[in-house]
C-alpha cells in the first residue's frame, strides 16, 4: 500500500520566509515577546496544593527547550522534545486518538454530507415503495449506519497501519534527526500525555505540523493549545511567515482550538483522499471526510 502524507489528526504547513538564517539575539527576543502577546499564558486551573513541577531538560536552541502549559489541577505540564524511551507512549496516544475517528466519522460526520443523507433517505423510500413494510424500511437506516461504521473502521485502520509503519515507527529517525524537524511531548507527573510534530519540506520552504494528539483523560486542560503554541513559537523563532493548517477533524472543539490560536478558516473540501482509501464505489458511498484549511499569518510578506 502506498502511504501518503501523515495528515489524519491534523496537517499544518508553516510557509517559510526566504531568510532562514539564525536571528540575532535581540531580534529573536523581540519576536518571542510578540508571540507572547499573541498567545497569552494559559490560566491556572483551581485545585489542591500544587505538586512539584515536572522537570524537563535545560532550554535548548530554537524550539527544543521545555515549556509549561496551564497546570491542570494545580500541576505543571512540561512541553519538551521527544526522547527515544517515549516511543511507545507517543505511539499509544497517536493510536488511541485516531481510533476515536471511527465513530466520529461514521456518525457525527454524516451531518457534514447532505448528499449522503439524501441518498440514504431515497434508499429508505425505495425500500418502502417496494416492500410496503414499515419494519424493513426502519431497518434501512440501521443497515446504512452499520455500513458507514464498517467502512470508516476499514479506512482508518488502513491509515493507522500506514502511519505506524512509516514515521511513527521511528520517531527519532523521522523527526529528531532531519534539520528543521522536531517532535514534542507534553509531560505530566512523568507521563507523556500529548504529542505534536513538525517536519520541514525544503523543496517548497514549508514545515508541516502533524501528529497532534492528547490523551483523552487529560483533555480540556489547555494541553493541546500549549502544544500548538510550541509550533507557533518555532515558526516565529525560525522566521517563518505563516502557518497553514489542514484537518479532517469532525469535533467542533478541534476547530475552536485552531481559532483560539489565531487561525482563520480558509475553506473546506469534500474531495480529500485520505491515505488508506481505495476509492471503491462502496467506500465512496459509505465513507466521506471533509478537509478543512486554516491559516495564521505571522507577518506580511
């Protein structure tokens, strides 16, 4: 199977300015201060007495330094670079996050596709016209939803298999070694609870943000926003001019997250081909995704 770009959870491209040289210290500091004004610190959540903050490595160059997110329940979340020992934890968070897309795409996603709804309604009407049976007609929607779940599961599992045998098979090799690429983890009480990656494309001066996911037990605490800010800081420090995000997310919360980070919705397409799709007739009838594009302009070109 040919595996396309890894963009199921989210795909973000950072469009680079021409000058990628290291910034002078004063200029870099001013850009970081501007970034702080754009994305103010997350508020601390109320909770019991704070535990000692999780210790990350000393701040490194560029985006490699550790950062803190809003403390859930009074505890600090550390955003830092990925370590080889965290491979399985990162893969688990990615895997669990993608599996949630199966019911979301099959059921919630149907609301985004009125043509599919119309087709299913016509099938139910045709069944009643032929059989004159209310019972059989009522079973048609159940069967159609079952088929949507089956094809959503098949496509998404194929996508997962592709991802787990490419970049997520060796995070160190794919993200930590190539220049202009990195992979960050959110750590709470010594456990990895979130991930995000950035990978450069020198041929078109872009960097993709991908693989953003947060453990379901720790959502709603500002961790995803902190991971997103880490990549935005990366863009500012390395003199990129805009961030462009693409996602197939169904949940409204995901889109609100992008907007809260300053992204503008630039459009959507129902013709996106997800890695793992075969484009068979049955798949076209019972599996659809909508691809949304967002853009955050950091500076005028």
